[in-house]
């Protein structure tokens, strides 16, 4: 009968995990010759989204990692001056099959870029912000602007442009304006009464027609 050997390692000597930052590879990755020479494969991969005439000369190749490189081509696309096409290639260890990882366009050092986006609140004037804040609060925007002093500036600008101050209203002018407002109010009241009377007549006619049918 075979004897079972007992574990001679003391129970106190247990494996312990080591903590600390991960090790970084300080050695620079080597240039993979097969990937660096696969310029045609990299250019063909760009044909999926770009015309052949838009792809310029081969600029160079960058080693990203072990058996991973990125080829760069000049861009001839209108509106994208200074941009570059790129294709990243890779292959598995001891394999001759080259795989296309990704391809696209990136801005170069002298590329034409859109201006930096500025939020609307930084672009809008103080007057515009006051007006929209008053509308959002359910207030009168004209009154809010007048309280902020913008209405007075507009009147002053109008005086400067005309070269003469506006004529003050006389008592006769103010009385005429009051009479005009009263007359307009009476006209609106008459029109409203006429509409109500017309609607009432049409309603009575419809009721009479329904009663006759029944």
C-alpha cells in the first residue's frame, strides 16, 4: 500500500499577491518588415470610402506596437487640406497573413480645421439674453429691455440719426389718440357682438332643422 506523502510546506508560508504598477515594456517595438512593405494593401483598404484620385502619395509608416504599424497617405479631398489618410495593419506571430485593423482620415500638422465651437450664451449679446430670459419667465420682453436701459439707448440713437429731437405731444394730440383708441374699442365690441349674433342665429337654425327631422 502506497503511503500518501504529507505536505511539508508550513501553513504559514502561503502565496501572497504582489501589488504595484503594471510593468511597462521599455524596449522600443521593432519594425515589422512585412507590414512596413504592405503599402498596396494599406492603399486598397482606403478604397472603401475614398476615390483613388483623392488618395495622395505615401507619407510614411509609424510603428505602433509589435507587429502593428500605421501607413499614412496624403489627402487630396477638397476642403480637407493638410489632412491624411491612414491604415493600420497587423499580423499574428509567425503568420504571413496581414490584417487591416482600421482606416480613416486624421488632421495633420498643417490641416484646415473648423473654428473652435463657442456656446450660444457666449455669442449672444446682453440684450438678446435679457429678451429671451423675459420670454422664458412669461414677462414682457420690451418692458424687461426698457428696465435694463436698452429702450432709452434706442431712443437716443434715433434722435442722433435724425438730427432733431422728437416733437413732444400736445394736449390736442393726446386727446386725439384717446379718441382713436375709444373708437377702435367700440368697433371691436360691435364686431364681436355681430359675430355672437350670427353664431346664435346659425345655432337656432340647426336646432330647428334637427327638431323638424325628429
